[in-house]
């Protein structure tokens, strides 16, 4: 019985030891420490445990440190860990420092960390400093003084400026400034033929303006890749202006026509009113004659004289109508 209990206790102790060893080796990166030791990087196991406690993956710090040590760089592991905790990419930063060291570009760890935390690719910046980059602008439309539109496409060769990567403008600003310079240069040309004959004048004028000021790049050259002649903007503007003037004149003529028609209608209304008054007055003549008979102011002979005069007048009007047929047609209309 005691032998069975002893065996059970002995097996339990061994199991506990095995579990503890598994927990220890899973928490403490012994393999990573051995790799660092044989790579010439002196790092304590307690430091690796501290990284685990600070929720830092030791491999993200130790592997770049091994790479930097092999490249001859002397980096502080605490600074690397601080950069990792700040959200930076330690591996990319170390690669950039190594590339800068090989290219004799002065780049300190703090400066590179600031560039990386600013959201820029510090490794790409170092590579562009060594191998200049070509930025191709889109088609830029500009109009010369003779009204001819010119389409220009340029290629801008730039080199990254490490000192201005933090706070400096990017490629979009370079493209916008180059486009502005092209538009200004073409717009100051008296004719589009001058632009076609000497496109280098555009790049010379644009380069003299210092367009890389305040940017993260240094412009090395501006090459005009293509120049095409497009529309005649001046003639089109003149045509549009003539069409607009025509529409204005038509509108004014329509306004005058409408006013004339309105005036004609007013005059017709006045004539009709006058005719109505005449008819009304004529309708009162028999009443006035009757009243004159009653009052003794008008005799029978006088009345017949008036009738004779009226008949004579009607006869003359009838004769006049017969002698002037054109007038009859107009009156019938």
C-alpha cells in the first residue's frame, strides 16, 4: 500500500514539473534568447519576460535587433520597445537605418522613428533618396494667348529629403505645383507655336520657381513628355459670346414686339370705346329731335332739311366706295 501511494505521489510530482516546464517555456522565449546569444546580442531573460508582461512580442524586437547588430548598428533595445509600443514598425525602421548606413545617409534612430510614426514609409524614403523617383503628371490643359489649348504631360524626377519628411508635403503637392507652373508658362506664351517649338522652356521656367519648397522631396528635373494641340478656346469663346449677344438681341426684340402689340391693343380698345360713345350719342339724336318738336325749337321743314343732308351724305359715301375698290377691301377685312 505505501509503495502504491509513493508511486502515485511521485507520478503527480513529475506531472506538475512537466506542466510547470511547459508553462515556463511557453511564457519565456528560450529559443529566441538562444538565437540572440549566438548572434552576439546580449539580452537578459528577465528582459524578455518583461516584454511578455508589457504585451510586447519579443520576436518583434529581438529579430530586428539581431539584424541591426549584424549590420554594425548599435541600437538601444528600450528605444526599440518604446517605438513598438507607440505603434511604429520596428522592422521597417531597422531596415531603413541599415540602408541609410550603407548609402552614407545621416539618419538617426530618433529621426527615423519620428518619420515612421508620422505615417511615412521610412524605408521607401531612404530608397528614394538613393534611387530618385519619377512622378508622372496627368494631362495638364493650358491655353496660350492666341486662344489655342495645349495639352502637356510632364515627368518629374524627385529625390526624398530626409530632413523634411516630417511635416513636408507629398507627391500631390508636387504634381499640383508643376501643373500650376505649366499653366502659367503656357498662358504667358504669345502663341501655341512657341510652346511646340521649344517645350524645354516650360521645364526651365517651372524649375526656377522652386516648387519643392516645403515638400518632402527635392526636384531634380522636369521633363516634358508630350505636348498636343487641342481646341481653339478663343474662337469658341467668341462664338459663345456672339450666340449670347444674339439671344440678348432676340429677347429685346421680342420685348419691343410685345410692347408694340400691347400698345396696338390699347389703341384698338380706345377706338372701340370712342365708337361706342358715338353710337350711344347717335342713339340719343331721335330723342333730342322729339324733345325739340315738343318744345317748339324744331319745325317740320328743319327736320326735312336734316334728313336731306343725311341722305346726301350717305349717297356721297356710297359713290366714294364704288370709285375706290381697294379701300372697300381693306374695310371689309
